[in-house]
């Protein structure tokens, strides 16, 4: 893919970590009279474009919500097609990502995935572990409540084992047990497809994240759409609970 104007470096402030809910595949397919799995295939192609564009910009971390813990309740036929799509992505995309220096991590409960996919996830992580380019997180079987729960259970077990005291558990200690431990919290959250909610995604980590919602369906989200989200982010004033520039001036 040729580098578009939207992908060229600029003086805008860029986020360190972009987290995306890739919503709208089914509606994209329905609007074209196609089956839902065709929307998921088109969505996978859109993901490749966005990953490449984010990497070219030098943004360090990208997290994509590929499959939530709630998605297991979907019809079994759709789940089987999604698992097949994961398999193809593992076979085709992971070698290319590795070749381009991308580090791949999978976040979520893998226990319900087919065994062969669990193995492939581990192999992809091992293959790309030493890469120093974009850190790509694929949230699969992930839920924000699950994430906090498993962190709390880990801390409780340490207390039960006598390794720490209950009063030792603070925000930093619990944060180290979450899926994004060691990475910056998302600076920018993007959700496509027109919905205006975070849907159990990184509940702990999105505390001070800038939220960006677009009606664009995921398969249509391209480098220009990403550029619009980044431009919006660069104009925001992040206060993290403070008063901001205008407030500081009024107090002077």
C-alpha cells in the first residue's frame, strides 16, 4: 500500500497507545446483501491497513478488540467462522508482522479457544517477543471485568500465601496484575460503527483515555479515518483531573 498524505509524519501530538473497538462488520455486510462472515473478512483487511498505518506513524502501542468474552454467546456457526478467520490470520498475518518488527500479544482468557488456536497464539507471541517495533495487542476472549477479577484474585492469593499484606494492595500493585501491565494506558480510544459505549473494554485502563466515536463501519475505516481521529486527539487538552490551561490562568 502506498503511503498516503494521511500517513505522512506531522507535528501533531500523537498518542502512545491507541485502543480500538472494531465495530460494524455485520452491518457492513448486511448493507451489501452479504452474509456476516463476509463483513468479518472485510474487517480483517481493514485491521491490516490500520496496523500498517499506526506502525508507520511510530505510535508505540495498538490494541484491537477482536473478540470479547461476551462474543461466545453468538450463534455457533458464526463463532466457527470467526475461529477459522483467526486461523487464517495467524498463518498469513503473523509472519508479515514479524518481518516488519511488530511484537504481538494476545490479551484475554484463552481457555475457551480451540486448542490449536491457543498453541498458535503462544507461538506468535514467542516468535515476535524480541521485536522492537509496534506492540500489537489482540484482545481475544477479553473482558474488562474479567481482567480486574483475575488481577484481584492474584492479589488475594498473594495475601493468602503470606507474601504481601492486604494494605500493600494499592492501585499500582493491582495494575501490575492487569493485562496491560508494563504498557502505557491507552491515550486514545476509538470505536467505529456508531455505538457510544466502551463495552467492557479495558475498564481500569480507560480512566483518563480520550474517547473518539465514529459512525464509520469498521471495514470502511482506513488511513484517512485514522488520521481524523488522531487530528481530533491532538487538539484535546488532557487534564487528568487537573484544572487545565484556562483554569490555571484564572487562578493566577
